[in-house]
C-alpha cells in the first residue's frame, strides 16, 4: 500500500471515529461512559494480506485522540479489517460475530490481545459502548 493510500485510510478512519464519538455525545446518557472510558490502544487496520496499518487511540478524560503508529505502553491491541469495523460500529456485526467469524483474509474479524498493562478484557467490553452507534 503506497503512502497516499495509507494517509487516505488513516484520515477516513479518524473521521469515522470522531463522527461516532460526536454522535454518541448527542445523547446525554452516553456522557458518563464517554468521559470515564480511559484506554491506550493499538489498532491494526488489516487492509492487505501482508500489510497492517497501525494507528493508536488514546481515550483520557473524555478526550479521544487518534494518531498513526503503535504505542509502546498500551492497554489493548486490536486487529481488524476496516470494513468489518465499519459494520461493527453501525451495528450490522455483533461482538460475537466479530470475535468468532473470519474475514476475507481467513483471520478472525476482530483479533484481540492484552497490552503491556495487562489483559484488560473490561476495556474491550467497554470499547463497544464507545464505538458502536446507538439505535
């Protein structure tokens, strides 16, 4: 994947994450969840058979920042096809479908690994409340 395509993918992914969080902020019942969620995550966007674009998401005190690259100190590491993540955020794919079925590369749709700070399964479960759009 060339540099321009990587930049386009990153900008698109960042816009989607920002839009999801902005949409969730419109509903007052989500304010507490969004403000209390704190995590440092590496997210791998599996776009080609042998290429994963790494970005990091830092949630701290209600502020969400998405940057390129991997963090050395992180709570979670997720790898997924960007298309599968899109279907996950708009509620077409459930957590179980993401964890148990395979993507176009023959890997699980969502691969999860604990971080340098521990396994952090609770943060993975809370992430669903942050990234998945409300009905």
